[in-house]
């Protein structure tokens, strides 16, 4: 199986080389598809020096379209049999990638979510952010009759076939609820595995905002009854 790691990036000049190095150290990726979503802080300049080296492919959005748009661009370009989404902000540890891949490699899962709430090490911060995540996951479980612990996780791995016939529209952080809603409605086998989590706060550049939680609620409700 060939693994494509998709990294959406927006204004991460301080972390992009670090995360790429950590991903490469795992020696698991057939390719690393980096989609720069209109960065203005020098990230693009760094990426252009890395394009084509050590399995890295760089795609540039001319303007900022949102994380979901960057992920969709990466998925369309990826050539692997397995696709993994990796954030560029160092909140998620690539050393967890082997554990994320294991259920798929063993043939017992089509999709794997890395859960921040299953007991692994995590930085202590941002109580209300945790509450919002828990509420959105609880709403997902009610609407779609499932038992996820972390719907909003950025660590998602899946077989390429999962995307067959699936049309994704999300441009922003609503990618997570839209993707989750559609795989649940299609009855794919989903596993969760615990991951380490080192969240940033807003002073460190965290981008998700309160309005994104409301957008997630609307997305979950909408796709419960359409597509």
C-alpha cells in the first residue's frame, strides 16, 4: 500500500520545516502533498525550495480559500492507496502515524480517526475549546447513531476508495463534520486510536474560531438529511 500524506498549510513558516522533517522520519510516506493556502508569512518561499525533494510535492493556492479547500486539493492530487491528513502546526505528532495505519493494514477499518480523548498525553489548555469539541462529537453521535469520541480531530486516515462517489463541498473547518457525516452515512468501518495532542492557543497562532463551531453544527444537521 502507498501512503499519501496531505498537509494543508496557511501561514506556518515557523513550523513547516519541522513537521515535514518529523513526517519524513517515519519513513512511511510514498509522497507528501503540501497545499499552501495562500500564505503571506514566507511559508510559500520555504516550500518552493522543498518542492520535488524527498517525496515532497507542493501545490499553491493563489489566495486563501480555507482548510477544507486545501485538503480537497490535496486529496485530488494524491496518488496513494491510503490518504492521511496531517496538520502543519505541530499539534499532532507524526510518531502516532504507525498506530493510525495499523487498523487499515490489518483489514479491519476503512477509516481511522486519531482521538485526542482516549487517554494519551496531551497539553492542558483551553477548557471551552474542549467543551465545544465534546458537544460537537455528542451531536454527531446522536444524529448518526455512532460512538465517536473525537469527531473534530485533524488526524484522519482512510482508504482511497472511501472517496469514490463522494462529493465534498467544505472550504473551511467544516471539512471535519462534512467528511464524518458522509462516511457515517455510507457505513464505512471507522476505528479510533489514541494520539498525543499538543494544542496551541490563540497567542501561538491557533486559527479555529467560535463561528466555526456553529458552522459545524449546521453542517452536521444538513448532511443528516441530504446526500
